[in-house]
C-alpha cells in the first residue's frame, strides 16, 4: 500500500495521529490559498477549520479520483468561494489578473533562459543546499515572510506549485484562472522570492 493510501485508510479509521499529520502538512498552505479569496487571515482560518470538518465528514465519500491532497484543496476552494460570496468580498479572477498587469516586470527578462529557467544563480547560492536551508531557521522564517508578503494570487499559485507540488492545470482549475494567468503569476512570485532571498544572502 502506498503512503498516501495508507494515510487515507488511517484517517478513515479515526487515527488522530494521521489527522494531525495531514493538518500539519497542509494547514499553512490552505490558509494561504483561502486568503486569495477572502482577503482576511482571520476569515481564512475559519474557512480552513470548516474545510477540515468537511474533510472528516466526507472521508467515506472520497472516491480516489484525485489525490487526497487535491481533494482537500478542492473542498477548501469551494468553502472559500462560498464564504467570500456570503461576506460580499468575493475576489474575482480579474483581481488575480491585475497582479500580472504592471508595466514594470518583476525581474529583468534577461535573467531567464528561453525555457523559463534562471540564466544564472547568485554566487552566494553555490553552497546553498537543502540541508543548509532547513538548518537555517532564520532563512526559513524569512522565506516564509517573503511568501506571505506576495499578492494573494501570486501567493496562492506559488504555494500550490512549489510547496504542494501541484500540476499547473490543477492549480488553474482550483483557482479558476487561465493557464496563461497561472504561468505569469508563478513567474512573478518566483522572481519576487528570488530577489528577497538574494537580499537575505547579501546581508
């Protein structure tokens, strides 16, 4: 049995440790995505709580057509949209698009290869290994702050693509945006995060 399937079975069996594992793994990302719809962290946290309740109540109806993670985020998106409409604060797709419409690019296009990959890396990144990042609590905290400071759409897209490892098409459907908009939001978010990390490493 695969790890996700085993986790699902444990959840259905009422394993509290399994539930804590899932909450710990996705809580921050769920809040980040909810904020793209409701624009208030307090409301986003309430939406996430409603999402977890719906997950618990709906485990028996989960058919496995998508991953457990994607199913949870789909519930979150539906809950967030419903709450936003109820509160009269619905974030429209156009609001996300507005994050991509600035005249000045987030980063010099010359720093990218035609494929979209970075053309170069800061010299200070030469010894920047995953182990070093994890060990450096300050760096992790600053990276988290940089993500939190992004506009809602950018924050949601980079969270889902980079942290939750969702496919581009899945993110577009979840957020209700076009593939092109998703790509631009991701590009701008990653560019902003790179610049933030460059400043951190230069300190």
